C-alpha cells in the first residue's frame, strides 16, 4: 500500500510484518474489511459464539480508520440538519440513538482496554451569515433528535467566528492504538484475521462463496465493511458519493485547542489537538474536501490547509499530511443491512459521511443483532432498502448525472490527447493522477489505485491492467518536513 501514511501511523514504531494467515475454507461469518466497523462486528459476533474470519486486503486499519482525525462525536457539522431534509423526525432520532450507543460502546472499550480516550467539548462554528443560518438549522435539528446542543462562544480560537454551537463531553482517540486493541481482543475471542488478502468476488447463494487472491472460503453470511461495497449488484455506488479530505499535522509549542472544532460553511476546517512523542503537542488541521478524482492537482488542497494553519497558528510547524476517503449517502442515512432485499447472506456497512467512529460501531451492533437474531430498535433507520428513501431519488439522480458528466469529460480528454490513460477496472472511468497520494483516482465512483496499479479503495477489486509511468514531482509543502 503506497499512499502516504497518516500521523497516527508515522509517530509510532511500525508493527513487524508477518506472513499472511492461510485462508480457511469455511466460516459462519466472513467480514471483508479490517477497519473499525469490520473488527467491531467480528468481535461482537465472536463474543456471541459465532465463528468469524476477517479478510483485509492491506493491513488492519490501513484505510479510512487510521487516516481519520478520530473524533468520536455526536456533534457532526451539519449532519442532523442534512438528514432532516430527507428523513422523518423518527428516523432522525433513531440516527441520534444509534450514534449515542456507538459512542458509548467505544468509550467503554477504550477505557477497559487501556486505549487513551480524551473527553473534549465539541464545537461547530460559522464564518459567514450563510453559515450562521446553517448553524441555526443544525441546532434545531439536533435538539429535535434529542441531542442537547446549545449556542456557545469560542474564545480559544485565534480568529473571529460569526457564531458557534457546543456539545460537551465528546471523545477523541488514537485510531491506530484503538485498532490494535480491537484486533487483540478479536483474536483472543477466536476470530481468524487474514491480512494482505484481497477479495475478488462474493457469491449470492448460501453458503456464500468468497473468492480471494489466496484461496476461496464459504460462509453462511458475508459482511462487506469496505466503505463502498465491492459488489455492483447492490448499486451502492449509485447512491453514495466518494469524497476525499485532507489533514495536516503540526507540532505546536503548546496545546493549540482543547476542544474539537469544525466549520459548518466552506472552506471546511477541522481542528483537534493531541500529544506526540515525549509529550509534544500536535495540532491536526483538516478539511479542503472534494469529490474523489475530481480536483487536480490535489496538492493545492494541502497547500491551502498549511497556509491557513500558518496564518492562524504561527507557532506551529508542519510535520506531515495525508488524505482520507469517505462516502456520503444520497439518502442522508448510512447503508447497513442486506446488499439486496432478497439477499440476506450478504450484508453491507458504509455511507458514514465522515462520522465513522460512532456510525461504524453502531453499524457493527446492528449487524451483530441481525445475524444473531437480536433486536436493536434504531437499526431500521440504517436499513438500505426503505420505501421512504424514494423521496431522495432526485438527489441520487443528480449524483449520477454528475458521474455521467465526469465520464464524458474523461472521454473528451482521451480523444483530445489521442492516447489512452489508465482506465478504472470497475466501470471504465478515466483515472486522474493524485499528486499528493501518488495514486490514480476514479472520478466516477471513487476507486483508487497505487502508482503500480494495486487497488487502494473500493468498489474496484482488480488492479489496473495498464499502468503508465506516473507524473513526477509533488508540491506538497509538508513532504519531508520534520
């Protein structure tokens, strides 16, 4: 996996690389994806006596989990007001309850297994009058959902804002330490974890055949915890938008901010502090998001964040930068449940819209209940197939129109340049070069490939058939910084 590692991965010694475990021939449940959602699902199922195998294409947590700012918060930017545009108040409250349970589960797990957990107040703020109106809507929607959000001041920020809302006692973690603890507990409860093994295809009849590059395995149930499901038959790629965002880590002379901050209006800015080696304060500045493969050069987004941080936190010096992939569902709510209504053997979990540390755990709890015959009252809000979602059809149509436009632009580019660049193995999109991560990114559905053609992100499962020499150079201002 050649993309740039996050600060969480860089600031700790790398774990020794071991040979991949053999792929078993049989399991009750196969979980595809070894991030927070996949490992929590595996752990919960194993505690219920289910035989589970986890298949991870790279290393555990190497995807979005370890590349997050790792805020475990119920204050989620404009998420509640966005959901309220498309869903009922009942669904909004169920979403809130799901996230509340996800947060509580993760807090207990971290405290019980010596994973550092920081309680921090969460803030969402506005820079403009338009943003202030968005804050008012978010305050109203959050309160309607039962989240006690209130107006607040932001005296510790080194710049003025038009207004802010606050939710006390939210959490933040070190995602790499958390993944290590989850993996240890999963293995201790009998979960077989197989890293470095990519799934090529998944059947639809029980027992479900899972074909991997290192052998096949059959299971009663398969959980696709890959962010964007790798199966086209669920058509999730038509109902979720792939997005990339960036984070810059900076050494600071002291703790730059004690709360968690997120701007509600563009340009998006996310702030949190943590502590590095020998107690050195570190500031994480995130934001500058865009549709995957639809903004080049990507290094300009890192430049914007670095310049912004230098202006407002002049004592901080950049250490490294990286980006992450998230998926925003057109219906507002995550997709957790059957890949198709009549396909109970294949379940999906994704569409967390950058709030996976609460939603991902909630998804794991909902999937565990579904597989073991339990009941979770709020889980119906996450079900991917609901009649009420028909009202979001225009939004899905707009998303797919944008995909069609991106495909057309790719064709025009190929024709004008009279040469064929790399083509996505998912649905034939013309790939764009990501000079920050040195990857080939698809503007259609978010598949990503390393410079050597290896798959980095779903929904693609096969590497590039033709890999041209990538462009040289990067203007990333944090590259090589210490």
